[in-house]
């Protein structure tokens, strides 16, 4: 018996692959294996002999089975090791390509502005890009002879023969949306109106199309001091700074009275803008209290209601915030530019998650 | 509007620093655009005296000078012909920046001899074009600052020049006096009293003036007088300096006087040579149209009907309020001058100026509005100056028409400043502000001064008070929230949809572009546009002449530019308006994507390939799904002409409602737009996708089934023309309850099938809901699928 044990344990240890091991298994514990033959001999034994030989044989069978299982596992491990050794790849090879899309800075910044003003209760209003001169000028207290009309570098639409209406214009500002909104909703009202506007001007700092966002808040008691606070809050949130200093400077716009240009305290270092510190003042927007004639043009009684309006360039604040040097490049669709200044699809600006990553 | 500090001080008594004045101007709404301060630029130059000058041993034209300066005697090599002992000169010592040659002086050796500075010419200090030699000063002490010497001896050279931007509402600030008035109201000094003595004429005015009855609203009043026996010629130095400082070219004394008052008091004047006024009579009238007129700018203009013109017996001599004529203009030979001061209507002047494209200082002022009441004073002040400069004898003043009455008053509500602006300003201060600005107060009523045509209501009074008090003092006050609690959603469903579309496409790997809304006529025409109604009347270039009918035109141009930059593969998209007409409402929202080239650059995995229709289809379907498009859409053909006729599909809800289109672009389009293909694209009309009917957030319940699903494959041979979708829909219709999905996995053409046949293979997935499917159930269903498909397609099961 001991001989048998030594023989098979040895054979198991020496089996070089699964096939050899299987041969050993059959020879040892298979139906006709030597252990099985020994088992059969048990029947011929006396009860006393059997008492001793039976358990010993069973123990031998168990031992061989365990050794077989252990050897099988180690052979499998070795085979796997072998396979893995041959499965080496150069993982520094480039990955499969996955397209990286981008969101244009104009869209991104429009959403940032929207998120901030939404929190202050401003809805988003939109209007047509081709508009009548009535909405673009007259309702905004810019009559036909007003020098501001000539200064706006307006694009006019062609008028066909026999069409005697004054030519439509490409809106020179988003202000006509104010009027359309007031007509539609009446007072009180709070909206911002973002969108493309057009002026016939093209040089280093001007493009014939650019983007503005207009703000309008009309209520019983809104004052210019509320305007200043609103803009301060906006600038803080937009530029992600704790302190800002705005300077209101008297100016003139036909559609507001009083009117103010708003300057922002800032510093420039190496082309980087720092808001809220430094000795420079940068003009960022125009604003004022809505002119009584404009309220009236929008169907709102200026004796009962008053409010503020402001307008700023979306492209411009995008340039300031993100350090984009050239306005013209916004509309050139240069892939290098789009990839460099664009934003990831999931980078949606929110107040709770932050306006910029 | 440009002026100099010394000119300002003729009207304003002030000790304020330049900085304070500049700050106040900007803060008052007279935004300072540019300041030029020569004294600042030249502050390091000092006066020296040449004590010895000897020829340079190695250069004939150079002299070695010993110059006495504030730092003792120093050696300077100089090439100027007038460098000699005894002259008083201006010295730039080492370290001084010399603006005229844009150089900072250092110590140097010139032909072996050291030089410790430079003696300067006027041009080198940008004082004039004079460069014949170095400056020789008639006086001056060694070591004295040159700018101090200039201030004492030639102040115009160191006068600070200030340029401010004028908003259209402030014509009064187009005269130096108006600027001074604003500053005085702010507390920067005191406005000097105006001293204009009436000048009595010695004889009746020999030139008669009449204003036609129908022209009275275009020219309400005309003052004129002749000054006879003048001697014209260059104006004196002080006047020339003043005009030059603000960028005007001195012409002659008579003309310079009129320019002086244009800028001094916003009072444009005109001088005629009285001897050239044919018939000794001027008539102000509306042009009949067609008259021609040779103006002082040497150009000939043709009048349109209604323009305000001034004619003599020979015809039009002057364009009222805009420009005089060359024929009757003053020259050096003029001996009798007719001085004109009139009031021309702003609106008429603006229209005429715009129509004839004349930009003159007179037009600029008349169209914004001058002070009519100052007209007689302007005539007297100009007469006085002409007599001082040119001599002569004045006639009486001839007056045609009547002074317009612009008098009006508005109530000053001192509480209004607080309620509208949010500033607290003492009522007495408010009153004083207005009276400093020239308003006269009569109780609560503020009478508007004649030089402020912009003041047209109570709100204007508030603005004046706040402006002078300074809006910089305004403190922000929180804007009350419009609703209590958490703000509601503010984006409209369509605005939300636009954002989702944008981010969904970017997530698919596309780069967002924003292209111009206008494109060239040829490109617009290729995409169904280019009609006259979408044409711009005044485009800035022919590349931007028509409103875009479709976003793909702009994207293809963008792709073409990128191909020129060496990019061959790209995915571009845009979300924005397209224009199907020229009316405000003829604008619609489009979402467009464009794929060009291959799916990627050559790579180690060898998986890139040319983009094709099914890339565009995958992307358009993904975006449509993100926008909440209903599942049941049709794909129709017969799309617009810019698509490849056989390789595009319109995704529709019913035959009329097109949600999107995808496909390969027509090769002709690529050829015409110079784009290298392959190019596939899609366009989505988000406004056409129906909004979901229900607005509740709850989803329908999810029923999960534990019974085993079974899949069976079928292949059918059908005509080539049969749409796969027809086959899929037919199979799915075999049992709507049991069939969970039908997936097409193979299309095969050729081989033994014959030229006009193809094989389509599908996997049908059956999901039992009640009991596990038995073989005979599956058989029955399979038969039904086959029956439905063969009936719908005319094909047969492939065996």
C-alpha cells in the first residue's frame, strides 16, 4: 500500500501537462485503476483485514485525489502564466480615436450669463434678427434723424420695387427684444435678451456680427441703485471673485435716462485680467433707467412703472474672462481655435456646480 | 471734440490740476478719449549754452562742442550747421528720451571722440517740422527746464490737448464754453463772465437776405452783415496755434475766425466774399432738385428737392448749415466780407448731410443743435475779431426770419432723484446744479437754456442733477427677488431644446462654430436662398451679401477654410437662425452638423474609413432622441437639391412634417464650394419636433419579464428598391405583443441573387409575457413574420 502511494504521488508530481495527469488519474483512481482493483480485493478479505485495509484505501484514494486536484490547478496556473507571457502588448500605442467635441465660447458664456440672471428672476427672451426700423430705432427713442442712427452703422435689407415701407434692418442691438417683451408681458417684467446683432463695421476690434445680452427689469420701485447692485452681483458671479468695484459714469443712450457707462476696476498683467483689484478701469457695459418714451412704446405706463436696462457684449466678456485676444477669430471656425477655446459638452455652467471649470 | 487746456481756461477760472479736470470730464459724461501733454514728454530737456565749438578732427561736418549745462560743462558732438559758440540750446542729456527720433540718448563715441548728449532741433522734440539746425533760443538760463521756458515764451507749444467723445445729446459741449460750464457746475472752477459788446454798424448792410416762406422751418433765422475794407491774409500766430492744436488747418484770417467760433461756442459761421454775391442778394430756399453746387471741399454736389440752399443771382452759393461754396468763398483778395450766422434745422441738416455724404464741422453741429439765441452775439464777437485781425468797417446787421422760440420748462421734483436714481441729494443742491447749468428756476419750474435742445422732460432734469452730483457716488441696493423661495425654471422648452441639441452634438465629437448670418450670393443660391428679399442693401463685402437660407452653407465654407489649413477630417456643427425671407418672422432655428473626410486619421488599429451617410444618420438619430422625438418616424426621399439624390433621407412625422434630413452632400455643391469630400451632413428643425403632450414627471411603470426571450433569424430576397425599413416594420407588425425588436444585421447584393435583387437578414426577438414559448408557437409566429414580410415587400424567404 505504501508502495502504491509513493508511486502515484510521485507520478502526479511528475505529470508535465493535463493529459499526463489524466493518465495518472485513470491508472490510479479510475474505474479500473490500481486503487479500484485494491478496493475490489477488499471483498475477499476477512472482516478483520477489511477493518484495517478499507479505511487505509479510502484515505489513499482521497490523498491521491487531492494531489491530482492540486497538481491540476498548478498546471492550469502555469499554462495561464505561459499564455499571458505571450500576450504582451505595447500599451503605449495610441488609443482608438474618440472625437472630442466642443461648445463655442459664445454659447458657453450665454449659458453662464443666463444661469446668473435666472437666479435673480430674469427669464430669457428672444427676438428676430431682421427687424423693422420701428422696433430697432423708433420705439427706442431714436427717431429717423437722430445722429445715433447714422452712428450705428446699420445694415439695411433690400426693398423690392414698389415696396414703399421703410427698409427692415439687421438689428443693431438686442434692445428691440425689450420692446417686444414689454408688449407681450406688460409690467412687472424681468428678462435678459441674448443674441446676435449686426453693425456694418469690420476691423481689428469690430466684426459685422457680434453678440449682446440685454437686461430689463421693470417694477414699481426699481432704481438705478438696484441696477448697480444687480450688475455688481453679476460681475462677482461671472468672474468668480468676492469683491468688485463698478464705477458708473454719466453717458447718453436714447433709450435710457439717466444713462451710465459702467467701468470695472481691474488690472492687466501679462494679458491676464484681474477683476476687483488694480488701478485700471475698463468699460464693460452701458446701462440706465428705461426712458419713459421707451416704456410707453412697450405699452407700459411710465407714470406707474420704472426700471432699468443694460446691455453688454457677450463676445467681449468672453474675451475678458477667458483671455481670448481677437474678436474676429470667434467667427472664423478655425479648428485649432475651436478646440483651444471651446468647452466640453458636459461642462454645463450652473451656479451650484460653478460657472467655469 | 478737441480743445486745449489754455483755451478752456479762457472760459473757466480754475486752479484744478489737469488730472482733476480729466476725471471730472469723464465722470460728467464728456468721456476723455485722448490727452496729449507735450510738457510731460519734454520734461527732461534742459537749456544749455555752447561755450566752445571746434571742428571734429576726423569729420568735416561735425563739431566738438563744450556745452554749459546744469551739471557743469559737458562735451557734445553735433552735426548741425548752426552749432557754434555763444548760442543758447536745448540739451538732451544721457538717459533722456527724444520723441522725434524715438531714441533714448546714451553716452557714445563719434569717430573716436566721446559725446555726452545731444542738442535738439524742433523736429527732434516734435514741436514742428523745423530741422535745418538745432534750436537757438533768444533767452533762457543754463539748467532751466526747456518746458518752463516754453510755458513762459511760447505757451502754445506746451498746451495740453484734450479730446473728448461727445454723445449725441450734448451739442452744447461741442463748444469750449459748454465744457467749461459743465466743469463749473461740478465745482471745478468758476465760469468766466461772457463779454460781448454789441457792435454798431456804420452803414446799412449792402447784401439783402430773404428766406422763402416755405423754408422757414428749415432756416428760421439768418443774421448777416458786411465788413468792408478788410485785408485778409494769414491769421496771427495765437489763432493758428490754437486751430493747429485741435487738428485744424489754418486757411486765412477770415476763415479761421469762423472756425474759432465753431469750436469756442458751438457757433458755426460762414463768410462770403461780398463782391462775389451776384445781385447783392442771398435767398435761402428749398432746392428744386438738380441744381449743382461746387463746395469748398472742391467737390460738385447735385441738390435733391427740399435741401436748404442759399443762392444768389447766379445760383446756389452755399449748402445751408453744411458747407459754403467755392465760388463765393473768401480768398486773400477779399476786401468786403459778408458774415453769416443762421439757425438751420437739425433734422433737415442731418438728412441732407447724409444724402450728400458731407461730414463737416458745421453739419456735425447743426444736426445736433446749436444755441439759436447766441446767434447775434456770435455775429458781434466774430465782427470784433475780424476787425481786429483784418481791419474794416462793419455794416448794420441784416436779420431775415425770426428767432425760433424753443422756450420750455419742466417741473423739478426733488424727490424723483431718490426714487429713480437711488441717491439722496439736498433739494437746494439740486436747484443750484440746474441754475449753474443755465436753467432758470421759477418755483418748481425749471426753464431750459437755449443751448440744451436735449432737455425734453422731467427725467432729463433728474439726469442733469445726478450727472453733476456724480453717478460714481451711487451705492448699490439689493434688487428684491421677484418670487419668494426657489426660482422656477426660466428657460422655455424650446430654449432648453436648443441647449440640449448643442451639448448632445458636442458629445458626439463635433466642434461648434458660430458663422456669420450672411453669406455670398452664389453660396446662398446653392442652398435655396439668394433672393432679393434676403439681400442686404449695404453689405460690407460681396462675401456677406445675403442672409443665409441654411446653416450648411456657412459650415461648408468653414470646412473649406480648415481644409486650406491642412485639416482633412472634421466634424463641425452650428445651432442658429436661418432665414427663409426678409421679414422679421421669416426666421427659423436650425441645428446642422457636417462630417468631412474620414472617421479619423490613419491609425495603428486600422479602423478609420471614409465618413458615410450612416455616420450622419447615427448622429442625427442620437440628437433627435435627445430632443425627445417620438419613436415612430418615417424616412422619406426627395429632399432638397443640395443632397445627393440617392443618398439622403428626410426624417418625417407624416409626409408634411419634416424634423430632420441627413445624407451625403451633392458632389456639385462640394465642387462649387471647393470642398474636398466625402462630406455628409444633417440638418434638424427643432421647432418642428412636437412638444411632449404630458408635462408630468412620472414615467410609465416598468414591466420586467422573467420568461426566456427567444431570437430567430430570417433572410429575405427582395428587389433592390425595397426599403429596409419597410421590411423591418412588416416583421415587427407580425405580432406586436410578442415581438420585442427586429434588428437588421445583413444586407447582401450580387452573387447568385441577380442584378436587381438583394438579401436582407433580420433577427426577431420574441419576448413571451404569459408562458414560455413552445416550438409550435415559435413556428406559427415565424410563419406569420414570413407572410407579413413577403406581402409587404414582394420578396421571399431566402433558403
